[in-house]
C-alpha cells in the first residue's frame, strides 16, 4: 500500500502542468469539489517514471464502494484498443475512470486536455463549477475516440425510478414520527449484505401501490391508469435492458444483476440506509 499526498514533492511537475493549462480563476472558483481532483487529468504524468504501472483506476472519494474484486477490471483494461486510452462504465464516466497509462504516455493527451479547458473557459462559470468534472465530460463529448465503455454495473446508482422520490427523498417524516421511523429504518431492497447488492427493479405490486398512492383520487380512471402503468413498467423490467433511467442516472442496467460497484451520489448522502 502506498499513500501519495497531493502536496508531495514528486507531484510538483504535475501541478505545474495543471496551472499552465487551467487559469487560476478557474482552479479557485469553488472548493466544493476540491482542487486535487485535477490530478486525475494527468495520471500518466504522476507515474511518468514508473513504466511498470500500466493500469490505474480513479473513483470518487467518499461515496464510491467497490462490491467486487477490482482486479477484474484488468479484463476491461485489455479491451482498450485503437485510439482508446480511457475506459469507464456506461453513463458513469465522471465518478469512475480506468486509464491505460502506456498509451497515454505516448499520446498527445496533455494537448487535448489543454484544448478542452481553453474551449470550456468560453463559459467559465459553468465549466469551473464542477472542477475537473466538466473537463472529463467535454473530453467525452469532443474526443469520443479516446473512450472505451463497459457495463454500468461497476458504478450502480441505486435509484428506484418508479418510486416517489426515486428512493432518495424522504416522503414519510412529514406525516409524523411513526412514519419517520419507516424512513429511518427502510433498507434498500437490492441490498443483501455489505458486499452484495443487486440491480433493483420494482415488482408489479410495488409499482401498482406507488401509482395508487401518488396518482390522485381513487377514481375508476385513475385505478385503470395505475394498472396499465404498473403492467407496462413490470414488463419492461422483466424483458429489457434498462436505458436512460431518469435524468440523474442515464444508467444501462439489467434487473437483478449483481452490482460490482456502487456510487452513492449526492442525494444518497442524506439517506439513512446509505450510512448504515
């Protein structure tokens, strides 16, 4: 195990590259996402003098959990081909990157980063707020040929898309202390133990109850609409790979498949089961 501090002397050349590429006004725009995040834009430079290091995984600090052996990612690393230099789970390139360092060392990666920053500064307010996150997004948008994508299950975001609040909003406590206990003690239905989580898709009955509870007055029309909607969602869950699930996730997941990693994005920072 090796701990490398962000202010370590050996990182001085990398910080020099960052300050040359990114204006100080942008680097100091916000402390919310942290200045050290920019180091992930130059992983090949961090280990420039250590050619034996060929694969590097970067994940969000604090709210990402590995649920499978990270060594299995070497299979995806081996799939990086042609002009590709970085791999990431589909729809989740921001919290998770798998870098191919030998290819990056031989490429003009640094120039591409500088170009993305320069173009992004045209809207510097929006670009700088997310720190290096927006630079990653723009690299995908402008240089799709550099990226290789694999299964979303390596960075599963456990939203329940057919549920009110998508499973990340407290809809109970407002109804009194007894209901608040439901929220405090509710377990995520796809969680089996600390290292076993499956992609959860609601059953027909779960979807139907949600539709009836939050669909307005219990008229015949509303009940029929709830029955049809629940049947449609349930059939989709059973027979389809889920695509573009909600504006927050854009995940491509298969129901009941095991999650290999979980990203507890900001809404889950306030959900009791995520802390348990």
